[in-house]
C-alpha cells in the first residue's frame, strides 16, 4: 500500500509478532527497524494506552499497532466514536485530531488480500 510509519508496535505474543514482521518484510531497512514489541498490546489494550503510545509523536505521525481482538476493535471504536468490528487480520485506519478521531478505513482480510494481488475464487468488481 506504500504507506510509511513513524512507529510500528506489536504485541509480544507470537502470532501478532509474526504478523507485524510480515507487514514490514517488504519495507526499506530503516522502516523495518521501527518495529518494536509493546507489552500492553498483549491483552486488554485500551484507547488510553494507544494515546500513551503516541505520546511525544508529531500530530501527523503514523503509528501501526498490531495486536489482538477484541481489543483493537474496541480501541478503534473508542477513538473514532463509532462501533467497529475489526476482523482478525483486518485493518482499521483512525485519524486523530485535537482529541477526537475519525475512522477513515476499515478493511477485512479478504479485501486486503485483493489489494495485495487477489485471492483465488474471490470475484473482483462483481465478476
């Protein structure tokens, strides 16, 4: 998707760590070095902890969090003010501005696979 990040934080649990490593695998070496384990993502992660993780970052900084459900759905919902159901392997993009958030993108794993190059048996544009 050609998106750069200022920080990439992942849960210390094996599956999330591996997912984060896969996400940064094709990035430039300096971008891959941004990956760090963030213990609070292991479970019961909250919107307050997400905001704490961003403390000290510029207002337009981009942070990638790789964690677990239902925590990430709850965090995206709390930050955006909506009800979010983020599927395992899915992606939510929330833009924060002056203490409030806006849900910009919510993608399921199948949609991400299509963006990445397609999934056998999944029709594109209703074909």
